[in-house]
């Protein structure tokens, strides 16, 4: 068998098939989101979003071709250079980027806009894989934990200068990869507790529940402790910290920009401002609910046609799917995303090198975060933070960045035997 034939046989065509199906379904839904039966245009019309998205899909295919014909060693060798380059671009973005909705997060090139923070995701994933592939790298030790967190933290800090809280949040998804690679579980217990106390503090006005939360934590600490005085001190300190944090959270939230405060509060009280900040989520839930079991049919969505849901071709594309294809259509898409994630986990675990495995789990982490938060956002389970649905939402930056992120891993996987030989 020729070398080229052997390489082609090792490409994971299942992952490529799922990717292609998601992109095509997304393209048809983008057309549905902008469809106007009174002035119907072809799905190929470049004057509407579906036509523009077709251009992005075509250029994404070119990117895939470049990645798949490139030397697989290139991604390892250039990982730190790419990371440094995108850090520089992120640093410049708040000063020379185009301002849209109060954020300087885009570069405008003619009629097209690119968001550097989207592309920095795959560069950060490559940098993490490069740093962590060393045999001596041990996440159970503090100095290595700090290095990994610094690689993740730098792009977050630069993105917050734009400011773009939603995109910055995505980088926290790398914590999933760190968990797989051995980050101590106590950090995740702390993070879950932090989120739980934050939600309780913001969602419940009566803080008497804190007594129960503190008591539950104290019981756990007492059971885990070895000495009585350690139990008592830990009991008291943790209780005071939880109470202090809970009562200070309102002050911290009050210092956020008004639109961010409103998004947080609408999460707990959807009826707070149904015609204002709560409009998007309320209309999104109406659209999804009106689809019922089978949906209203393609191009038959009334919420979509009359433009009730703002940004329904980007962040709220899932509600278009839910209205026109119902519970069945939504379930099929969720199954496709689930199948893609499970497949990527399988591919990550079969890698022969730590570099490829770490990068694979970075891909899983980013896609899982986007998929989960976007859908949770459209059904009112998470604040609206402007996170696109991978391969579905309209936009070149998101499609290109997710495509590059995914196909670099497909390329690495197809050369896993050569990578093993390179590393001995």
C-alpha cells in the first residue's frame, strides 16, 4: 500500500461526516432564520446571510485542505509561535479593532469581520499541549498548575480588555482537559461550590439558607478532619468565608455594566423585564415551545418569519431549529453533537503521544462548552453571553475557528503512528 493511501485510510471519516452534516443543517437553518416569503430569495443569494455563509463554508473547505496536506509536525513546531502571535493580536484588538455593541473585538476587512479571540482558542490549545507534553510535567505540583493556568489566563485577561465576557468564559473550558490530565480534584470541588454559592446568593433574597450550606460543608470537613482543633478552625474559617463572599456578591454585581447585571438577574427572574432585557430569552423559549413535537415545518416558523427573536441567525440559531423541526429535530441535532463529542473523546484516548491527547481533549472541552452554554442560553438556563453554536451559527470567525480547531486534531490523529515514532 502506498504511503498516501495509508494516510487516507487513517483519516477519521466518521468525525468528518458528522462535521459535514452539522454544517449543512446549520446552513439551512441560517436561511430559515432570514427567510421572508414576501420577498423570497434563493438560499445561494450572496446578499443574504445564507449566501454569505456559503462563502465561509467554501473557504472553510480550503482551510481543511491546507491543514490536511500540511506536514503534521508543523502544528507542534509552530504551537508557541502561533500562541504568541495571537496574544499580540488580542493585545492590539482593543485599540485598533472595530467597535460593535460597546466591544472592540473585531477586525473589519472590507465587507468581512474577523474576531481574533475565536482563533486564539486553537492557538491556546496547541500551546497547552506543547507545554504539557514534557514527561516531567506534573499537574499534581503547584508550579506546573500555575504554568498551565497562566497559559489559559493570558488570553482571558486580554479578551476582557475588549471587553468580551462571553468569549473569555469559553477559555475556562480548558479545565475539563486539565481534569483529564491530573489536576487535583479539590479544585473542581471548590469551583462547583463557588458556582453553587454564587447562584444561591444571587437567586435567593433570604440568606438564611447560608446557615444550612455552611453546616453541610462543616459536617463534611469534620468527617474528613483528623484532629478536633483542625476541625473547629476549618469549620469557622470556611463558614466566615462563605458568608462574607455571599454578602459581598451583590456589591460586585452592582459594579458590572448595566447590560451584564440585567442578564444575570433575568436568569433568576424572567419576568423582570419581559419587553426589555428579558425579550430575547422569552421569545426564544416561545419559539422552541411552539415547535411542539414535530415542528411547524421548514420555513414555516412564525417567530422566525416575524423576527421576534433578535440574533436568531447567530447566538439564537437553536430556537429556529426548535420551532421548525420541533422536539424531534432538536433531539437529532443534540445526538449529532453528542456523537461528535464521544467520538473525539475516543480519538483522544487512542493517541500515542501526550501532545495529541491533550490537544484532543482541548477540542472536546471547547466544543462541549459552546454546545452546552449556547443551548442553555436559548432556553433560559444561562445568562445571554453571546456564545455561538459550533458549526451552526452564522459567521465566518466561528466557523473558521471551529473548523481549524477540529481538523488540526483530525490531522494529528491520522499521523498518530508517525508521532509515536518521532517521540520514541
